[in-house]
C-alpha cells in the first residue's frame, strides 16, 4: 500500500489524556517522522504536532484513536506526495 506524508495537529485539553496519547503514539512510532509538543500554560492546554509517513488508513486510524480520547481534538493535513 502506498504511503502518504501527513501532519497531525493534536490539542489536548485534558491533562489526564497524556499517558494514553503517549501509549497510542508509541504503537505507531515506526511511521512517525517527528513530534513536537508545546505546553501552553496560559490556556492550560497542550499542543502536539506529529509528522508521519504511512498509508492513509494507518494515519486515519491513529487520528481516530486519539480523537476518541476525552478532551483531545485532532486534525490531519495530507501531502499530495505518495510513495
């Protein structure tokens, strides 16, 4: 299956979701190119950006798992580059 390059943006409003988020991301570490986390203390949220190279169904499944966690919002942008 062809892989796609994508960037996933995650907004975490529930601090209790940190451990499940990290566990889910660890299971997909083979397709994660890089990760950046920014704590925004003024608003009491965390912002996570994930760059990925994986089949589209894998990326969608990861976004679905993360987005199903309480207090977690996910949006994904896909590159047109496939390979």
